[in-house]
C-alpha cells in the first residue's frame, strides 16, 4: 500500500507541474497540503470540503477553464489502480463532478 500511496502522490506532483506549465496555474495551497499531509490525505480533505460546500475548488475550475481536467486530482482518484486508497463515496464524488463538467 505504501508504494501505491507514493505513486499516487508522485502523479499529483507531476500533474501540478504540468498544470503550471500549460495552464499558468500555480496551486500554492495544494502544494502546501501535499507537503503537510501527503497525496491521499490531501485528496480526502479536498473531497470532504467540496462535498460540504458544494463548490468547485479554484484548482478544478482553473483546469476546467484550461480544458485540462485530465490534470485534476479528481481524475487521479477515479483511476482503477488507486481504488484501494479511497472510499467508494470519494471515488463516486470525483466521477460525478467530472461528469458534470463534461469529462
């Protein structure tokens, strides 16, 4: 599980670098959360917050505007290889929000 957790976090970091290059988006708070909590806990916290507020995060809105939802944390959470890291509810939330945004 530790290898899977590290792989997930590395993917998020790579996506963050790509988003910065392609969308001119520098997710400072997301980067801070990754450093503080790691990838899985960061994703869980952001999903829980979005479920409570029912608002899109700034990052997801920016990536949607850029046409790059494939760089989103939500897209990574939905990947079958990471299913063991998240609850069914967390995965379904991400799938639904991406579907609503046309992905």
